[in-house]
């Protein structure tokens, strides 16, 4: 607790009950007619960030007088219940209809006796230090803890002369306005960076990102060899894993079956919204993948420990996460992995409910996949998994996947739709260059996001620093210093309190 000697000259330490009426009486029932409209402020109407009353309701006086907390213009309302209090729900009541306000019973109401400005008090109780002190004094059960009335009664506040309170409030609000302006600018950055990333991906899809590089490093011979290798690799995988399924009773030769079921990449450059470079072609996912499948449709029962079983919620921010996953037994995993057993560089896509979130399986990851996860295993040295991931995350392909999943309550992107997805494909060397460039640009965007996050944190610390200086007499010149410089006297907080006490005493005798 501060000592009086630590206060600036002319200030006093006082308790809240010395300068405030706490939870003043309700207005008489006949103060206005029963149907008179008044302002009603439910707890959600107090903005915890701005500290303002937003979207209040209008109700008849008779409806709210009983059962609700009453206040009037210039009263300060303070949420006493957790977590509203900790979040900073407090406001100065202003513009109340007929000067009558009512609200939640979880408000504590402060009414100045004349020696303290409502805005000065408001900024004091919005300090993080005061809220933490109030939190430590809460009583009640978990989830229903409240700040008791006796805590606020005996809370101490440094009180400057009235004119100095005015200057302090003006200084706080001027500095906060500058911080708010900075915050508004910072808040716009994430959307700017989102559009930046989308534009990078769009430029990657149509060849603009590597236009100059391609002219210098890509040659026709490389293109021809590359696409022939895709066909060859894809046919090898097909023969190894699928061909036997399509040969029956010698009625159709293997070559005939192959021609019927597999369509090789074609040299097609046209998409709906852009044309590919001459060196690129368009391919379906099936044409460049050795496997397109999904997780088990009847997953085994969960156990406390075992092999992680992942669902769509485990694909976040382009990565596989094991947060809040469930588990299946190792024995059951041996059964379900016959459908899908994760391998390094598999591309995972969420295909039920949440559509189009992607991740690439890193080395040594073992997990069981739910049916709302699809997996694409690309042919070796054909398509770079990271390149395909970037393409599928471009706005055009995310829209295609969402539209293809339907508009039902449970969107579903089927395997046949994934296999049929057509994407642009440059030579492998250019894919690798595109991946490198996107990674560098995204890293740049990430660094800006980190700086923005640090700046946001700094602005909040500055707010608290401004308030700390305000209530220690360091934010503005004190009334004592101004009076000495101007060669005049002034009303100290002690004299102010005596004057208010005397005036209220005279008023009481008259009544």
C-alpha cells in the first residue's frame, strides 16, 4: 500500500466509500410513469475491449425496476462476476433514456459524491493491476465467483485535485486514441497478408511466379523427358497395384484393359480463368498418383493408449497435429492399415465436413486415418508433394473442392472427385523452384505477422503503462506545480474532500 508521502503534492489516498456511493438506492416507483421508456444494459452490451455500452435495449420502466440493478447518467458500472470482471467489463453510463438505466444484477454501481470524476474512476478500475487484485479477493464457487461489496468499499484510490483529474482523463484518452489508431492499422494486416499469400499461390498456378526463371532454365528436351517419365512411372504403379483386378477370363488383354481404365496426361493448357505456359500441361490427380484413398469407414473402438487415430480436426495450418486425438489398439491398426498406411510425403486432404485442409506426412509418422481424411500418394519424381499442396490451397482449387463437396449440412468430397481434380503441372525443376519461392515469400509474411503480434502486445503494455503513470502523478503536470509557476493557490484533494463533505452535510440538513 502506498504511503501518503509517496503521493504527489496535493493528492490524497481515499477509500472508494469516501468518495463514492456504492450501489445507490433504486429510484422511487413513482419517479416516472410505468410505461416510460428507459435504457436497459444486459451484460453482453458492455464491450470488454472498448469499455463502452453498445447496443443497449429500450424497455418500459415498470418492467425493469424490480429485479435489476439501477443506475443513472455518469454512474460507473463494474461487472463483479467471473470472467466478465477479469475481461474488463466496465463503463461510464451515458445517454440513458430519461436518465434511467437498469441492467444485470452482476453489476456494482459507483456514483460520485462530487470529489471524483466518473472517467477518472473508470480508468482506475480498468487497470490490469486493479482487476487482478479484485480477482484475488473474489468469493464463491468456481464459475460463479464474484467481487464482494466490502472489497470495493475499502479499495483505495489516489485522488488528485479536481482540475488535475480533468487533465489526467484528457491525457489518457488522447494517448489511447493514438493507440486505438495504431491497433486499427495492425488489425488490417492479417487480411492484407491473407490476400498476399493468395496472390502468391495464384501466380504459382499460372506460371507468373517463375516466368523469368523458366525462360532461362527450362528447355524443350527436359519437358519431353519429364512427361514421358510421368507416364512410365504411373503405368508401373498401376501394373503393380491394380492391373490384376481388371483382367478376367482372358476376354480382354491387359493392354486393352489398361487403355480403357487409364488416361495418360495430355498437353492441355487451358483453364477457365487462365492459360498455362507452353512448357506446362494439365493433369488429373489420378494421372500423377499411385494411390488415392481415404481412412477406414468403420474404425475400431477407441482405447486409452495406442496408435493415434486422426480426424479432420487434426489437420491444421497445413500440418498434421496429434492434439486431442483418440487412439486404437496396435492389433486393430494392423487391420485398418491395409486400407491406408501413412508414408512420408503422402498428401492428406480433409474430405468430410471441413473440406480442403491439407497436410504432408513427415517421416516416421504412424497413425490411423478416419474416413474424413483422404490421402494422395504421388508417383516418384513426377509431382512434388509440396507443389501439389500449394496448388490445392490456391483460391481457385479450394473453391472447386468446396463446390464439388455439395451444399448439404455434411459436405463430402468423394474419392472420385479428388481423382478427377485437374491441376497444372510444370517440369519437376520448375515445381521445385516454385516451392522454394513460395516458401520464401510465406516466410516473409510469417515474419510480418510475428512483428504485428509483438506490436499488439506492446500497445496493450503501453496502455497499462499510461494508466500507471496517470495514477502516480507522472502523466501530466500536477496542479501544485502549475499553481507555483503561476503564483496562485489551489484546492488540494484534502480541501476538496472537506468542501464536498460540508456541502453534502448542509444538503442533508435542508432535506
